[in-house]
């Protein structure tokens, strides 16, 4: 990995990870005229910041892989417009960062690119009005609900970059156990997380204890409990090494986020900031990053459909495999 | 390529390519209770049909790459739910088929998978009410507008499959020349098509005359004219070998589609049906498939933004490179 960068909003900047973000923006509009434009501006800035750290111009990137939660993934398309690098648009909901990193690693591995960026974002205000209610309603929130993070993360990968390295990628299957409560994303996504983690452990020959940390993003407290239970049925324990990005980013006691954080930008900003810092400092040497996504849309939920979940996993190691 | 399959709606089944679709469905609902569910059912059927032709169970696919136009790409997520194969969700608007094929080829080339599917869909009714107006309004349509195809296409790729082979992939850059007329997608996307075609020709060392056919999808008549003009400025002519999937799929004189067809399913169903048949029969030996997408959303257009275009190109050849 050449470099990483993260940008976060005010609420995230008041949380326990505040010193790991490259920038904390107090203005929810990021100087723009709408929340959607704000999200694009934030994501663009994050990518450009990662490029500057690696002394690389955005137009010299071989590929940018990105996606977000907005309809037609407009957040990332408008963020990357004009940067001049080939763009590969993804939709994996909150699993997007792992999906982008997995494909970026594949593109480098096959020799298609030397420098490839993976990036994603979410914005509380743009997500809230698109998926839930206009913010002006001041709706009450379910205790199992998660708070969409205003934040973004970008990683720049290169064939000859310094550690940590991406050593293995497991793309997930869609798992739908019939959860229809759109405020309970953790429950909808936990079965997919369990499926992908078990497949990753089986395919790699390494169990959970191989890793210093197994990060999910973002199951929240509710989903994390369900994941532990589901893995327990298979005799797998993540005890002591499981961290959920949605749990790390806020102070649950103080910040009124109910079950924790969510949104593509949650796991992306936690990975690009906190996790990469702990890996660079040597505190963590092997990390499994398993980002989870809920693949419903407001339309499918209104039509009575349950919520399909997905989880993609990427392992980072200080030493090449 | 192991196999291909295409399914189309009634209007497409009355067009000039009717004998190349595997199935033409007269019911716009495909037996479902909503147009969105219909689109998923159609896409799922198309993928399963491609699998059957290759005597392959969907769950034995190493990856399915898919996307569509619906918010949160719900069309493809719900189509692939329960199929049991790892799923990589994409958003490239109408360029999705080329994006999916490009990544599928990369995943096979790097050795990550033996059998990989690329699939996408669009549905006139679900697209119309999401992007434009409720169908019940019976809105008048601009003469430069395109008609969203109800159709889907799937290709199954394998390392050791029979010809045609994917020989080269060029992922496109986002190009935005400031077009804001959302009924004129062809004009918005043509500059991206020109950019990607020129980059593809330069990188491959082969000019347009190397190919029996250069297919864009979908610029319509308006966009195709602009593409010819833009390429002409660079001294490149596609004369005699340019076909636009949006032009091929309907009989423009008889079917009242204004500038032609559009939608992810347009280029995908034309490729999976007509183009693959002409390649299998030996009529075409080298085909460049350049699918174009418009990356705006209804929200960005309402906020006054112009329309970013993108084009990904994939070359198919009867002989391996």
C-alpha cells in the first residue's frame, strides 16, 4: 500500500478515532450547495489527499475503483469526474471498500495497473434523506438502528509499495435470511459476514487466531452479537480480536448512535485512518477487513422484500505472503 | 466464452433482432408483482439460461459480476440472491456489460476463477418511472431521447472456453462536456466513447480497421453522429464498421423510439444474442464492444449538474491474441 487518507465529519471528529482522520470538517456542506455535492467533494478531497501523500497525481493512477450509497452511485462518479484516471464504478453498499480493494489488488496482480486507488464515502445527511426520512422531520430512531457516518477513505495500492500488503481476497455471496426491518441492518448483514469469514478461513487455511484483528464494517452492536452467535454455531470464536468499524468510530455511551455507525464511509475511514496507522506502527501485523453491505433499496423494501446482505473480506499483512 | 444468453421484452421482440434473443417475454411483469421484480426475474432467468447452455450450475460459478440502472442496483442484487455464487456488484449505467466483462476477464486471467459470469439488465417500465415520469402520465418524448430496452444479457467466461476470446480491455475515464439535457444521453456519452476508443486503438496498436465491427452501446442516432464527428477531428473513421446497439435493436422507422434504444440491457442483449451469433458463425472475427454509460442521477440533474459519461471497451476475437 502506497498511502491512505480519511476525511470525516464533525460528529465523527468528536468520536474516539478523531486523531486518526486526516481532516475533520465542521461544515456538513463541505462548502457546497447540497449534501450530495458535499459527499462528492469530501470523497474527491480524500482521494487527492491519498495521492499527495504518495506524491502521485490523480491522473497518473491506472484505475480508480469507487462507489457509494447514493442512487446511481452519483457520489463517486461526480467525485472522480475530471480526475482523468480510468474509473471502475462499484455498488456494494457498505461493503464497497473491501470490494474495491479486492478488485484493485486483482488489477495490480494481473499486471493491468501499477497504481490503483480504492475509495468510498457516505454522508449522514444525503443518506438519511434518500433512505429514510427528510432530516427536517426529526424522526425517532430505533434502538437497533445505526448512524450513517459522514466520512470517506481512500487507499492507494501499488505493485512495489511498502507494507502492509493485501495478501488474500474473498468476495462474498449474497445471503438473505429474511430480515425485513430496514432499521436493523446489523441483523440483515451478520449472516453474510459469517458466511464470508468462514469461507475466508477455510480457503486460506488460517483461522481467526492468525489475525491480530478481524474488523467488520458495519454490523453495529446488534449485528456483532448475531455474528458471534452464528460463528459460535460453527465452532469459531473471534473473542478478543473482533472489532466492528461501526462500534469503533463513535462513543456509544455519549454520542447517541444507538447500535453504532454505518455507511460505506464508516469502514473506509476507519480502515484508512485508524487501522492503517496501527499496521504502520507495527501494533497490528495481520488484519482481516470484512466489510458488510445491505443490498436493498427503498423501493424493494416498500415492495415488501427482505434485505440481502453481502460481505467481502480482504486481509492485510505486514509481510508479503 | 462458454455461453451467452439474452432475454427481451415484447417491443424488442418485434424489432429486427428478434430471432437472436433466446426468449421474448410478452408480459412486462414477467409474472411478478412489480416492474422492479420483473427486471430481477428476467436477469436471473438470463443468467440461469447461460449457465444451462454451458451445463454449469449457477452456484458453481466463481464470480457473478452484475449491475443495473435501478437505485442501489437492486435489480441485479435481487436477481442473484440465493444463487450461491460470489457476487461483485457494479455500477456503470449502460456501460455495465463492458465493465463486467472487463473485470471478469481480469479475474480469470489472474487465476482467481475458472468460470465467471457477466450480466446486466434494464426494463423500460422500472427505468421510466425511476428516471423520468410515471408511465401513467404518458409524457411526450424529445426527438433526441432514447427508449430504455426491456432486456438482459449474460455471458459466461472460462479460461479454457471456446472462442470468441476477450483479448483486450480498456476501462474508460469519466468525460463530461457539460451536457445537461437528460433526454439527450447520446450527446452526453459520445465524448466518452471517443476518448475510450482512441485510447483503445492507441494502446492496442490496432486501428478501427482491425475490427469487423465496432459496437457502441448505446449512443442512439444522435450520439452516433457526434461520435463520428469527434473521431473525425482525430482522423479516425469507423465508416462501414460502426454499429450502435441502440440503433440495431429497434426498427427506427416503425417502432417510434426516436434516437434508438438504451439501457444496460440494450447492449447486453444485443451482444449476448446477435453479436455472439455472428461471431460463432464466423461472419465477424474481431469485434470491439464499447458500452457507454451516463453517470448522472435524477438528484444530480435536479441540482443542475451536467451528465458525466463513461465508456468501457472490450475486444472479442475468434483467435486468441
